[in-house]
């Protein structure tokens, strides 16, 4: 009997749910323990929707415009809920954390943050707690992404998952072949064609992985000094330190760089442009993350914040993240949109293999030393 698309989607979803969750959770270090109850307190939220009460605005969103702040996505929210969203360009996690600590809570209502930065910001009382009962689509999260410890503090939730992904090596197969290691970033044969992200958090971690550190986020001052000494000796190979998505994509398109640690959306955009840009899991493993939206302390538009957090966990927005950026939606709702080809390309049908090749990011206990090392490396 011929199966229709709905049957295939149901089978794919069942396949994903049947994967070895225990192994996945152990690798992530995340449990499904309590602190947040789902399915309660939804009535106030639904009553607001039924009453079509105008949401307060504007919503000031601090995010990456080319990825998560595109008008083609946000206009759908603006039109549906008759509220404006103002986007400010986000650069990196340390920069966003610094803005929050130095008055950024007055400048934006929502910002994105990699999972390992959320709890330290909550501890410093810079964030508003999030009530998942006000986010109906929270009930559709994959179990791996519910109540993750980095989002919890004193029994309260401070981060709402947005996308899951990993950073890894991107390279131009027109010029390079058989790339399997971060070592390509220090290879004399690629001198002058190497890009480096201007971000101590991710770049130093990739250096540490190459140099054999088991935990690239747990580095002492002595470790950082050794890494700095090595990387300074190789700095002459670097063509450009890039700060954002568009800059890195342009460098690849112009063939100013042939290789860099980069983002899956860069790979997707460059492949779609016709370039033979490839992405791999290096033998040292890729660097994984779960991005959350976090709420600035004292926001005046909390009803709009909740509506937005619910919207990004919906099937339409989640599918746009998969289709256009090759990021994983943390919501099961996206499965209704995916074809078998997309499930295979993303690895939804072999997610344990994906996780086996990823080291999840952690918060450095001495982040100030990381900043100092990075500044010394760049100025050398």
C-alpha cells in the first residue's frame, strides 16, 4: 500500500523519538528534572489571544539580522500581531553579556545567548525569569531541550531554546581537499587564505581542541598562555579576523579566504550560491551550542516577549531555520514540515551520531583571562 506524506512524516518523527535518549542526555549533561510545570497557567495567555488584545511594543530584539532578524521572517510576526520589532545587530556572546551588565537591559527586551552564558547572567540578576506556561509551544520541545540545567537558577527558567547547532570547519573544495582537522588553520600551505572569527570564546576553544585539551572550555591561565604562544607563532597565516555572518560569507565569496571555523548557515548560503564549500566534523570534534532567547531585566513588553518566544517555536519559523540556515529547531513541530531528504541532510535520523561528534560549550570560569589572552594574541 502506498504511503502518503503524512505517514512518512509520522514515521520519521517516531524514529527520532525512539533514538537512544539516555546516551544523548548523558552527553549533554542535561536531565529532565523538575522546576517547571507544563500545561498549567495557559488560560491567561489564551484569553489574551482570543480577545485580540493589542500587544505592547515595540519589541526591541538584539540578534543577528542576517539569520534571526530577517524581515522576511519578522514581518509575519509584525503583521499577525500588529506590533513592531526593532532589531539591533548582535555580534557575540561575550559582547552581549557585557551589554547586559552595563545597561543593555534598558536598550533591548530580548537577546539570544548560547546556553552556557545564561545561568551566570541570571545569577547576576540581569534577566527576567520565564514562565513556560505562558509559551504554549514550549510543550512541543524535544525532551532533551526541556529544563536544561544551564537555563535554570533557583528553580526558575531563564532561557527559552531557539535553535541547536554547532560550529565547525568550512573550506573551499576548489582549493583544498582532505580537510579533517583544525590543523588546517595553522598550515603554511594555506598562508594568507585563513579566516578567524574575532571572538575569544569560540576561537580559543577551537585552538584548544586542536592542541589536545579534552575540555576546551576549562583552561587555566597557564593553559591559555601556552595556547597563546603557539597561536602567535602561526598568526602570520591569518588573512582576516571577521566579526559577523555577512563579513565571513563575503570573504568566502571573494575567495579572500579558503577556510575558517564557521557556522552552518554560512555553509548553506555559500552552497546555495553555487560554491563548493564543505563542512565537516573535524577529528577533534565540533563545538556545539543551544541558543536561547533571554529576557532583559525590567522589560515593559512582557506579553509581546511571550508571544515572540512562542512564535519562534512554531513550525513555520522552525522550518525557516532548517531550510535556510541548516540549524536544528528544538521543537517537534518542525517535523511536520520536513521532507525525507531534509531529515537525512540534517541528520535528524541519526542524531546520536551528530552528538557523538560535538563538544557542548561551557562557561569559562575565568572569562576575563580569555579576553586578555585574545587581546594579546591579536595585538602581537
